[in-house]
C-alpha cells in the first residue's frame, strides 16, 4: 500500500473492504466463503482506497 493510500484511508476513517463473487459479482459478507447466489467459492477482496484517484 502506498503512503498516499494509507493517508487517504486514515483521513477517511474507513477500513472499508468489499468482498465480491468473481463469477456473478454479488457482494458477500467477509465471513462468507461461498457466494449465496451462484455457489462459487471464488471471492475477491476489493479495497476501494487502493484505487482512489490522487
């Protein structure tokens, strides 16, 4: 993680991380290992702070 990303995350006060099924795109809870919609076990972790424009 870059310094700029860490500072943006700290300033925003959030550690928001999204978990999404790679197969169908359904947002899942961090505790789920399988997609409730399609049953896939391919869950992606997405940290929006890493992709914010500077």
